[in-house]
């Protein structure tokens, strides 16, 4: 089989202190959106995947009530005809408008369709986490 590897972005929300601890093993950076701030990429983009790397530094970021975290696969932002960097820029530009939508599921479907132009050559997954404050102490 040869060498095997897998990418992973791992995050743990700590509601008691309003933080998010995370580590990245070769996955695309996550997107953190704090209330009143522009979307921010977190997690080193060039980290080595599991099975290749052996050190995965943990970082911490503020994750207050009202913050959002978005994780996604490369199928959403990269294609044979679109550069990964450009796709991530388009995703970052589309998120602020999406966050004000009354129906997030429909808004995400629309944004995915816009980013992929209705066609994709790789799998697409999006995980959107919103800190609503229900788990705060």
C-alpha cells in the first residue's frame, strides 16, 4: 500500500474560559468568526498530516458567545479550474453575508453552489459551529 496519511483539524471548546484549543495536522485552516470581527483563518495551513508529521502544536483562540467556527474540505474551495488560495478567499468573502441569514442551511447550500458553480470534482463537507452560550457556566 505504501505510506498512508490523513489530515485532521481538532478543536476543543472550553466554555468556562471562552476559548477554543486546536491543533492542525495537514488540514486546511479553520475559519473563526468572532462577533464584530472579520473571518480569521486559524491552524497552520502547511502542517504535516498524521502519518507523516509527529509534532502538532496546540494553539488557543478566544471563542466567545456569538462566535462561529467553520471547517471544510478542499472540495469546496479547490477544483481543476480554480486555485485553492482563490477558493479560500471566495469562501472568506461569502461567510459574513451567510451569518446573517434566517435559514443557515439554505444559505450554506447557496454559498456551496456559488463556490462550486454547481459542479465539483471532489467531496465537499462543511461543519459550522455557532457558540450560542447554552453551555456557558
